[in-house]
C-alpha cells in the first residue's frame, strides 16, 4: 500500500487548497445527495450517508448545507440528478488509474476525463481493463497527536481493522469494505477521535514511478480538480527521496 498511502498524504496536504477553490464542498455535497437518494435520508439507517455527513462536518461545512443536500437527495428539494460512474485508464509508465465520478451530465464528464488523461500522457481504457487491480477497503484516519503507534495498532486490530500505515500526520487504518462502520464505532467507544473515514480502493500491486513521478502526480491532481470527479486511485509507488524533491 506504499504508493496508495503516499497519495493519501499528498491529498491530505492539498486539502486546504481544494477547499478554497470550492472543489471539496462540491464533492461532499454530491456524495451526500447520492447517499441520501440511494439509502434514504436517515443517517442512523444509512451508513454511507452517515459517513458523508461526518466528512462534511470535519470539513467545516455548515449544517444548513448538509441538510439541504440531504433533502435534495430524498427529493424534498428539487435539484440536479447525479449518477455514479467509474472510468478506467492508464497514465505515464502504464500506471493503472480508476476515476470515480458523480455527475448530472455523463457526456461532459467523460469528455473532461479523456481530455485530462490525453493532455498528461494517459488514455482512457475499456471497462474492466484495470479495476481488477484494486480492492475495495475502508480507510480510517486518526491524527497522531500524542498517541503511541503500538497502542493505536493494537486498538485498531481489536476494533476490527486489517492493517495500519503510519503517514506524516495520521495513522491510516484499513478495514474490509463491510467492516468500516463497525471499526469506527469500536474505536470511538475506546476514546479515539476519527478525523476522516472513507470507502476507498487499494491496489493489489504497484508500479515504481520514480522516473516519471511528477508527470503522474500532475495527472492525478488534474483529474481530482475536475468538479465531477470524486476520487482517483492509481497503483504506483515512489521513493521518499523523489517525493520530497517534487513536493
């Protein structure tokens, strides 16, 4: 998970800039709308919505925005009808890329994704071309603060986690796709504060991109800057020396 973990660290650092540009709130609102539409507006009965609301609050989204998004999802307020789509492609050096989108205009979205890929040395692939490389997982992030690494590791495993990776500012705890909410609940019961949690995709194998790291990271960042793109995944690994040089 080395490349995946580092990409999360990069995304975490650029989160403040995303929020200033409005991309973060746009993505969070769309996730709340779709979660409410597909699973209902009661977060107690809808784990996906509960997670979306939690992430929105952690990003300091006003409650009024959250409530309005829920109502748009349940149909109590009129609004755009978003649909989920998954696109697959390749980047420089054959890096596999998965792109999750939420959009009300599929033609616009696929055109934008294709343009960004081709502009940055990549290309769009057929469905199924690279998705098999990734496993769906749950990811929980807890700020390091003064928490001992061995302590949180044991607590995470006892709570139902599968693995943990230490990043620059957080402990990244991975769970099976179906155990995310149970693990969050168990950790919180034991006094740990979850900074962020999400359903994610982790590559089964990775490609070293030291020779083209800047190109790959620029491509991934350009994809994430598209309003219709929710998340981007890639199966790369990069050395700390190269990452430090280009960050």
